[in-house]
C-alpha cells in the first residue's frame, strides 16, 4: 500500500531542502529547492507561455547532469532574477560546478505571472527578486509552509465567480518498493482546481486521508463540471498564468528517464486543474532524481512509478489551494473563504 512520507512534502526525498521568501506588500515571492546530494535533473514544458532560465542544459543530450538548486518564482520575467540570488548564496557556501579555480552553481528556474494581483509592483530601478531568491536559499529547510508562501504568495487560479487564491503545494508518496516520490508546485493556473461551482477538488480520487479537506467526489453534472472557470477575462491579461513544479525521487534514473518522470507528472496537472496546459499557461515540471534507492527493476515498477508521479503532483496542487491564506488587499478569496470551510 502507498502512503505519504513522514512530512508529506518533497523533502521526504532525502538530501533535498526547500526555502521560501515572501513579500506580502508585493504579493509575490520565491521558492528555492536546494539539493545537498548529487542528482540527475531534467525538465518538460507543456504550457504555451513559459518563462525559464537554464532549461536547455537539462535536455538529455546535453552534458550537465546534476543541479545545485531549482527555483520557482513569481514576478513574470523579472522573477528570473531570483536564480541569481540563489546562485550567489550557493557560491558563498562553496557549492557548484568547479571550473579551474572557480565555482559555478547550476540553478535553473521558472517563473509565474503575478504582476496584476493587487500587490505593489512599483519597485523602482531594480526588482526585488534577486534578494528574495537569496533569502529563500538561506531559509532552506526540511520543513516549510504551504499555501500563500514563496512562489505561491500571490498566485491565483480559476474558480467559481472570478477565481480563487492559488498557492504553494507539496506532497509525497512512498511506493511499496520503498522508493519515494515528492512534488513541489506553485499553482497559478488559468484553469480551476475545483469542480463546477462546488468546493470539491478535481484531485480527490488521489487524496490520502483528508489532506485537502476530505470532501469526496463532486456531484456536479457533466455540463457544470466542464464549464471553464477562467479568472482573467481581460484580453490584455492573456499569458498571465502558469503552474510551475518540481517532481523528485530517490530512485536512480538516467537523464532521459528523469524527463519521462517530468512528462508523467504533467498528467497530475490534468487531473487536478481544468483546463491545464493552455496556450496562456507556461506549465512546466522540473525533474530531479538522487539515486539513493537504485534503479527501477521492472516495467511494472516503471508504470507504477509514472502513475505515482502524476497522482503525487495532483495532490500537491490541491494542497496548495487548500492551504492558501487570506492577506490584506487580496483580489480573490481563498478556498476556505469562498466555500465557508
């Protein structure tokens, strides 16, 4: 039987830490995943409007295998500055790729759009994301908060009425063979995480215990369930969405297999959000494998592994919405406030 890890966080994969940095006035923030162990990393993009840094080096045919950190950030393209802050912190710690007498931390990242969420974005000549990235790296720990934290601070999603607050979510699963899979996601989707006009999550078939409310399946009819709950109807705001995520494991994977894990995790987007992977979303999943538990032994193990990557991601998405907190100046309600839970 499968079960969550001890924390039900991506840090149940040994050797990984996560740090958040948030600015409630800005209504934005940064989440940094720090790897303290060698790893194999890759990425897969399925949204039509991505914003990324250093993703080319993660292609299976390219040389770099291991990353020092992965960054999820708000701020649209400005948020890519966060990677530099994480990189600077890691360099002071002596972490990175050695080139002669120089250390170059490898820090790919991805961003979501949260520039029109009610926060004060009048930051002057320089965006605050480099400093937020550095702080997120400094804060990295095995325990971290979900919801309106880090890259999920100002996230928004589709939902009944105008929409709902998004958030930062995480979940983990231990497979029967002892392999652990963990997911970390900043949910800022054009689509909705709930079915029709109700509070029930699309991800409910995969819920473990009552980790996002334990409401069970929706009773919405087919027409209501398939209605699109799109938050930004102003055409000037097209491209202002994105769900960005990391899927990690302690299984030993090749770079190609890590990319296959990222592809499988995208199925979790489709099981937790309606719709997902639209032309207006920049949906992306990084993949990271530490190899501590060895390779997958059979095709059955590989199929179960891929399915679990998807279900763990779906759970993480729902948990991000479930844990969102109200803040002054919010333009959308939290799930709890919208449904009086």
